[in-house]
């Protein structure tokens, strides 16, 4: 008879005992690891950044800076607005901590932050806001007419030292974007007659409330020092020095020679872009500007009243090739008049991917038949027109490529050039042209009303295509009057779909703006650019100096906490 072999059983251990034993075994290893993880590196105040700019400042004053990039760059750092515009085109609090809008969209009440001071130590109050807007509204205001028109008819009231109310003549969805305008000090400029504003020493020795204040200003350089009491957190960088260059070529040379540590570039050469991308000391940023290149079609011309012809032109345009080749890859293909990445953009609109066959089919269906020389004809009219552009070498190349592409489907475009101002003044504004290739710069609010509403197709209006569509007019008018961003986004989505169906002009691409920076500069974030100065949107987060601090909640702390918790179970 077989005997069963007896096995010896170990005593069972409780769960918490097992865990504690495991912790005891691992603790020496975790102690070693915790030593390496108990500190971290963080940004520290200090350090300097040197930025290069093409041109030189004339008016470091937000009321006069509209026409000069150097002025806009500097004013964006020295001054603050009631609001600021983020990378999606949305208004965020700045000098104002909050605001409300009346149900009818006419009254905007802003509550200002308390404790803000100007760079000279004076207290910022609603009196400064009142003075700034009333200066723009004066009949002898010497600044931009567009800025004056934007504030025309707006009533402003001081409710108390930290509260102001604007009353609009009619509802305006884009109004909040207007309030990002820099506010100037009444205590200094109230003594200057408005007509003499351009002559004031203030313009090169300004006093603002922004993150940086002017320390020194000469024809060669402007030195800005950090504002230690800036209301949206003091900047890390102690100083920013701006150096000025006569041309972009000179600026590029300074970047390569490390005489400057940062600069924006418009339409740089492929060779320069390649050099910056390969330079181990530099980092190249790029983002679309709030602008697009397009071919305006004059819808007063009988050739373009037929929607099939306009759609055929769109299908016959290889926009991807043009963007990659003629535009040297310096942009992204444009499908709508609203920039991707902004709150108003909708991706659901019809796309005109390159298709010569579809273009030919549309033209055949519309009765445009190829003539003896290949140019299509209908009713004695030839599908032939002049394509104007300015003297920019890149636009001339694009116009010539468009002419070649359209000729493949039986459309003849003859390229003609004119100086940029002459093109607008002599041809576009009087609507004496057939087609014109140029670029359009947009504002921080995506409102397309000025370019595509029928009320803007005459006189000084910017609807150069003389486009008129009741549905689009209604959508744009509703969106412009609404202060509800969700509602506006829905209306603009419908607008983009309706625009693509009508195709009143041929959109090509959204150009990039390039920003080159030294790699030692950290904390930089680049979003969409409404202005070149938007590269400074996150300037207070930039840093070059760091320090080591004890990490909160190190690994050792977490292990000991776990052990104690398990021991209590």
C-alpha cells in the first residue's frame, strides 16, 4: 500500500505584511532613484534677448503704429489693451479683468484690474481708457483712418475709476477684438494737442503698462527692461534689445553671424531657410499669417458671371503645386477665406482639388467650346482675359503658372503687372480689371464682411470682386451683429460652404511668417500670426536662465506615503 508523501506548508502571510516586505526590499533602490528625482530645473529671471527688425521706429505709440512693423512690434511689448487676442483669435482679459455684454449687443461694460500702474508709477484708471478712445474719435486725429472709422459712433462712459461702458451704434461681433488696442496714459498725452500727436517726444520715449518699458531709444537700437509689476506676471527675460536693419538681407546676415538672436522673416529664400534649419544654434518657427493669396475675379465682367466658369478655374488651378513650387513651400493651401486654427474655421466646405477633367466638363456643359487655337468660345466671346498682379517676383511666377494651367483647359490669361499701390488705386478700387492676383491681410477678428458683403462692392469698399449673393449677405450681416461666438461660428461655417459653392474668386494659399530664434531661448510658443508682433504673445514665459529647485512630491515621498497607507489597512 502506497503512502502519501507529506508536504510541509509555510505559514500564510497577510497581504499588508507582503506589501511591507516588498517595500522594505525595494526601499534601498527607491532611495537611490529618489535622490536623482527630488530636484527639477525651472525658469529663472534674468538674461537678455537681442531681436533684429527691418526698418526703424517712428512712433512707439499704439495709436500711430498702424503703418510701421517696428512700431507695432515695440508697442505690443510696451502697451496693453483692455483685452488681448490669443492664437485662435479669441479675446482674453488683459487690463480688464472681466466684461459683460447687454442682451441687445450694444453695451459693453468692462471692469478694470485694480493696482495697475504705468511705467512711471502713476495709477492706471478708467480715465486713461476714456482719453485713448476719445483721442481716436477727434476729427484731427492723425492716425490710421481705419482705426478712426472702427471707433466712429462708439460712446464711452466712465462709470467709476475701474469701470467703463461702451455703447455701440449697432451690434458688432468684432468689437471685442477692437478692445485689444493699446491704452495710452492721459496724465502725459492729455497735454498734447491731438493734431500734434505725431510730434510728441512720447512717441520715442513712451510710458505704457505692458511687460516691458523703454530704457533707451536711439536710431540704431531700442532697449526694453522688464516691468517687474506687470499685471499678467513679470517676464523672466530682464532685457530685450532691438537692433534695426535696412533690409531683410542685412537682417539675415546678422542672424547667421549671431549678432541677433531672433527675427521674423517674410518670404525668405529657400537657401536661407535651409541654412537656419541646419544651424544647431537656431530654431526655425513658422505659422500662417492672417492673410491669403488669391485671384480676384471681377464679376462685373461677363466672362465671370457664369458660376461654372469660376468653378472651372478653381478645378484647373493646382494650388498644392503652386504653394510648393512657385511659393517655395512657404504657405498652406487655402480652401476658405477664414484661416484654419481659428475659432471660425470650418473644414466642411467644398474643396477644389486639382482636376483639369472636371474643369473641361464644366466648361463643355456651360457651352464653352474650344476654338481653332484651343481657346474656348461662346456666343462670339472668347474665354480670354488679363490677369494683373504687382511687381513681386513670386506673384509674377505664380501668375505665369496660373496662365499655363488654365490654358490646358482652354482658358487664356495674359499676365500684366503694376506697382502694388497702382494696382489697387487704378484697377481694383475703380473695378477696372478682369482678374487680379494679390494678397489680403486680415484682422484678428475673422469677420469676412469687408471683402465679400455686397455693401462693400462700390467706392472704397474692399469687395473688389463686386460679389453679391443674398444668402451670403444675410450670413455675414447676422454674424457681424452677434456677440455670441458659438452662434457666429455656425454662421461662418454656413458662409464658408456658400462661398465655396459660388467661388467668387480663386483662393490660393495662406502664407507663412517665419520666426528664427536662438535655441537657448526656452518657453517660446508660436500660434497663428495676426501681426508679426504676435510672436511676442507669450513673451513673459520666455527664459534663458534656469535654477534647480527641490521637487514637490518626490518619488521617496510617494513611496513612504504608500507604505503608510497600506500599513493602516
